[in-house]
């Protein structure tokens, strides 16, 4: 999170890191502003200076993770030709992110979707950006004859997200290991044999 060190005031950085550290072992609902402040070594007032409430802080932590994830995806797709190859790389990169960044997995899979505020947040805007990228790649595959044209692109995207998320849930909930390579291979075999023309 080098970007953060350059742009964040030290107190805000401490708060964000405290939230991230607490979420390694605790659920969002079990945390209090007081605990976050104590862990960060700041006053509760400083938290409210930077964040509207605890949920706003959660959305900020997710936004930072998602920004880094989108940078990774952009880098990972460089030089890859063909929609199926791009989707395969996105699937692998997504599993790798969930497997190696448990806080990211916990927030996106367990903590935010139960709040209407999430769907108005900057973090969700980044999720929508990722969704659009996947739809663009699927449409590219349809146009190039790699992907069946009789399946709606949104349904293909939903199948990708559904298999990714369910494959990584045990990592988020129980901290179980996820084999990125094995899981990506299974998911791509399952999905591509169903969508390949």
C-alpha cells in the first residue's frame, strides 16, 4: 500500500491499518470505534474527522484493496490475446487476491453487501468498473466467435462471480487455504466447457 503512505495523513493511515488488522480475526459487526481507536493509537474523534462512521471506514479499506486489485488486473491482462485467455487470467488473479488477502475476501464476500450504503460507495463503483471489464471481454469473445452468442453476457459474468466467490468462501470464513492454480483450473474447465463455441 505504498500509495497510501504518500497520500494519507499519518493518523488516517493508522486508523486504516488498525481496521485492516482487526478484520483479520474479527467480524465488522463485532468491532467498535473505541477498539479501532485504541488499536490505531488515536482518539475516537480523529476517526470521525476522516470517516463518517465505522461503515464508511470499512468501505474505505475495501476501496483501497479494490484499487490495487484493478491495477493488478490491468497489469495481468497486458499482452494477453483472446477473450477466453483474458477471462482465465481474471479468474486466476481473482482467486489469488482472495487467497492472499483475507481481509479483502472477508469484506467483499461477507461484510458489505448487507448495507444499502455500500451500493452508493466509491468501493462499489470500483466493483462496477470490474464488472464492465468482464462484460467487455465476454462481448469481445462473442464477436470473435470464442464464446457462445446465445448466452447473455451478464449471465456468463454472474456464473464467473458465483463460482469464484463460492470457491473462496471458506478462505474468508474459516481462513482455509485456497490453491489458486487448482481452483482456477477447475473453474475455467467448468465455465469454459459450458460457454465455448
